[in-house]
C-alpha cells in the first residue's frame, strides 16, 4: 500500500488526529528553534556583531515533520489500533 492509498483508507477521525499531531509538532519545533536561538544569543553574550538567526518556514515545517514522525512511531508502539 502506497502513501496515497493509506491516506484514502483513513477515516475522518484519523485525519483529524494526524492534523492535531502535526500542529502540536509544529508548535514544539517552534519552541525548540526559539530556545536554540536564545541559547546561541546567550553564548555570544548578545553581541551586536553576532549572526541574527530567524525561524524560516521550511525549517519550522521540516522539524515539525520529524517531531510528528517521532510521535507517530511512539504512539504506534503504545497503541496497536493505530492505522
């Protein structure tokens, strides 16, 4: 079964759960990236010559995808009823 067939076989509840899981993962990735930037700023002692990092959408979504994949794998191991 490929990815498209798997998505079509899911119920509405499954879709909602996956979307909520992904939104939570994006939020967690935002917190992680902000804390990494803050840690870098503290390391450089807030110098005016430090590199100014910002959170880009591609980094936010890709880290969110990795977090959601991790959570999905953990939840799949805990609950055998997940598709």
